[in-house]
C-alpha cells in the first residue's frame, strides 16, 4: 500500500511538472510570435519616423 501511494505521488508530481512545462512552452511560443510580429513592422515604424522628420525639416527650412 505504501509503495502504491509513493508511485501515485511520483506520477502526480510528474504530471504537474509536465503541465508546467507545457504552459512555459506556450508562453515561449507566444513571445516568439510577438517578436516576429514586431520585427515585421519595425521597418515601417522607422520609415514613418524618417518621413515625419523629413517633413518637419522641410517645413522648418521653408519658413
């Protein structure tokens, strides 16, 4: 009986560890998707900043 309880506790501990690792894996996958999305839009953000700076410079030079 004691052996069965010990085995059950070990199996339960392994199950909890598996669930924890699966949750961490999902978290890392979500972070990866976020980084990929940000990397895709980064050139657009830089381009928009450059255009804004250029328009501001042209506006200042015309006055």
